[in-house]
């Protein structure tokens, strides 16, 4: 495929600086791009690559100065580049229909243009929406529903009574609807608490590889529309995650946590049970949240606190060796003064 810079600029709504008739034949990262490629610049740490790139054109933000190359200027270069990338992505075609080795239970309802791969097992009374792809070795439990245009990758377990919306992507190894970790202490041992709730996944959600989302004890564990979950995330029973959240790898969320819309949880964040994380809050990597976080707040550390306060504490800790040395010197001087007196 070939596109002029003008065509690409019109597609993303950007401003052209330079020759609008430059012909673009492909996409590539800044440091690897060659003649005929378009790339993007959105990270100041890569400014040295911007000066040296061999790309025919670069997508930049409105503040980035020119580098002698034709540019598309736009507020969000990364998002614009992702839209342009789609032009050069070749979508894999999956065979429609049911593979001969798949096993379907009773009263299963399949929409039009569904693809069900090898060794898929679909239990009784499951509903699969139009255009959904279910890849090999996946299990879907009874009374579950999967919406339209979903992509269920290989080796996924979707337990019973799970509701999945439209345009959902679930990557390999994910388990949706495993029992919540509920046990009651009794006479020095533990009695399992039945987990009889469900999981609801909204529209346009992406769930990474080896994510586990536990079913609710009662009611529902709920992931709302547009949320993106990275690999290796644990979401416990009765957790509620709002719309358009970003949950990065190795996050662990304890039971009954309520997370608002547009929240960002960076890698390896842990959240204690029954807390609330307000709309638009951000939690820095490796933080442990032990108290509810107000809307719009940026917290970090263990325990998580206001990010600026945490930075001051860390800066103070880094000065401890020099402070200890000063205290030791003062202690020696004090001992000498005491001996003289």
C-alpha cells in the first residue's frame, strides 16, 4: 500500500509541514525507519533518534521543532500513528463455522459469521454473538454469554454465568470466573465460602495473557467499558473497575475494591480490600494502597501517599547516610567536651 502524506494527514486531522506529496510505503519505529516509512516522535528521551532518523516523514506534537523532514503535527502523535499503522496491518482470516473437533452442549446459540476453533468446548445454553472468533482449546461454561466481534485467543477458560460484551479481546491463559478466595475460620481450620456471583465484562475491554478475574461471592465482579488490562493481573471477587481504566502488569486487587473511571494503576500495584479509588486517580508502580484514594489524586509508595510527599520522604531517606555521619561526628565532639569538663 502507498499513501501520500496529504492523505495520511487528512485521515488523522493533522497539519502538514513540508511536501504533502511525499509517498509513504510503510510504518516503522523512529530508530529503525528507512526511506519510504513514516514514524512518530512522542518521547523526549528519543530526541537523538529524531535527528538521525531515515524516515520520509515524522508525526510529532505541536511543540516539536522540525528536523528537516516532512512532518504531520498533531496533539497526540502516538494515537495518530496507531491509526495510520492499521492501514498496513494484514488481518488474519479465520475459517468461519465450527471445527470438527469442537464440542458444543445443548441449546447453544451462535450468531452469524462465528469462528470456533479446534478442541473448543462450549457448555449448555451458551450464547456467542455475531462475528466472534473463539480460538482452539478454549472452554466456555454453561449460561455464559459472549458478545459480538470478540476475539477469544487460545487456551482461555470462561466459567459458568459470565457475561462478556461486544468487541472484547481476551489473550491466552486468562481465566474469567474462577472462585473468589473466600474462606471462614472455624475451629482452627477454614471453611470454603460458596462463590455464587458472576463476572460482567463490558464492551471494548481488553484482557491480557494469564489474567485472573474471580467471580463474586454474591452479585458481580464488574469490568466496565473500555478498560484495558495488561498481562498477569489478579482481580479478586466483587471488584468493580470503571470505564477506560489502565491496569498494568502484575497488579493485584483485593476483594470488593471499587475503582472509578479513567484510573491508571501502574505495574505491581497492590490494593487492600474494600477501598475506593476515585475517578482519574493514578497509582505509581510498586505502590501498596492501604487507604482509599480521592478522585484525581496521584499516589505512590508503601503505604501509598501523595506522590509529592512520597518524593520528599525518599529524598530525605537518601540523605540518611550523610546525616548519620554528621551525628557521629557531633557525638564524638560532645564526648570530648564532656571529658574536658
